[in-house]
């Protein structure tokens, strides 16, 4: 696996789906004006990130003074979405919502027109907790059973996940480095396809985010066996962390809202504040709870940028270790 070592050391023409939401009733902000704000996601519609973006659109529009649209742009592994935001007029009307796999991992491992530092986080929304799960009737029903079987029969278990080195793949690589186990890695188009393959018995294990499978867990269709996080998920409180099972692997994924670095700092701050105000409302918190979106500890620009720096450093270390394998 070739990784751009220099970056690790220093750590449009596309069809898109737009959903207009939350028409603003307040006066437009002095800097933002009346044009709609587009939240671009480098993922398909319908997932956890999409749901979170729509909560922002429905509740922050009034505070930002203009309509907020949600744009799904998953082409080229998400790179079309990032390119679209990077190429947009730097007026704060085209922003990005993504986890580290888009802005950090792919930037460090692919040839891009930007560097990691070109993305300016303005809001930290939540931390995704990557979760491993299996079909409810699979012979594996715990972390210990997975490790034991993988050790006894290397490369006999098929593990489905979204984009390689994404937030639902990188923790698997880290666990394999920690334990020495070997699994067959099967990239999928996303969480929906992974879940379908799990339920159909076509693969053994998969990784996703808790909100995506909580209904399947509650209905008894799948078993969530472990969470790659420091603490258990509020959504799946009965599922242990890998640390609880004795494996020192934890890698939560911060979900951030970004502008491109060319957007003036005053506009970045204004966007941060109006999004924060929208998410602090009772309506937004109710929507978050219903969707298990975890928007109960949203943080502003300074915290978001500190989290981004820390995540960049950690991802860089892991990628460098993988490159040495």
C-alpha cells in the first residue's frame, strides 16, 4: 500500500442530489447574504451523515439567515465532493461535512489538489464509534469468538466495509496489527450494502456506525459484538468496547463541518456560530435524539480545529505504521 510519505510526515461537473430545507425567516447575515448555503457530503444520501446534515439544514437556516441545502456527492470515492467545495467561490455558501476518511486519509494517500491544512473545521458535531457486527445466527457472537476463530483459521472470515482506510476499515487494520489475525477484506459501496450482505449470510462480519444498525440489533437480526471507542455507545450501551475485551484499539471518528481555507475567517466564525445556535434549539435536540445522531455536545471553531489537528496526527501515525508493514 503506497502512501504519500511527504504528506504523512507533514501531515465540476457532477450530478448531485439537493434537498432544500428550513427556509430562513430571519434577516440575512451581513457576511453571508441571501444565497442558499450548501452542505456538501462526500457520501451517498440516507446514511448517518446525511441525517445529521438535514438536522442542521432544518434548524440552523433561521440563525444563518438563509436557506440551507444538503448535497450528496459521493463520486470518485468522495473526492468529487471535496473538489466541488474547494473550487467554490470562497464566500461561505458551499461548505463540507465529513469525517477524517475524506479530508485526512484520502488526502494523505491520494494525489489531490489540496493538503490536509487546506480544510478549516468550524463545528465539531459528534464522534462516530465504529462498530463490528454479525448476523444474529452466526457462530461468532463476541469479540473473543472472532479473535479465536480468526487465529485458528487465518483468512477464512470475510469482513465487509466501506472505502479502504475509512473510519469503518482503519480500526480493523489496527486490530489486525495489534493481534496478528488475518481476515479477508471486502470493500463495499457503503453501510447499506454491507448490512445486506451480512443479513444474506454472504459475509461474516461488517463494520458500521451504531445509528445505522440499532434497529437491526433491537429486532434481533444482527449482533453488535464490539465498539472501537474509549467508551460504549449510548445507542448500543450493551455492546463492549475492544478495550474492555483486552485489545488496545480505539479510533473514534469526529464528524466535522468545514469551509475551505480560502473562506475569510470572519465568515468561518459566523457560520460556526449560526450552526451552533441552530443545533442548541430544543427542536434540533429532539430530532437528534430520535435519529440517534449524538448532537448533544456540539463544539465550535476552536475546539473543532484542535480535534482536527489531533486526528490528523493520529491518522498519520497509523498510515505510517501500515506503510512499514
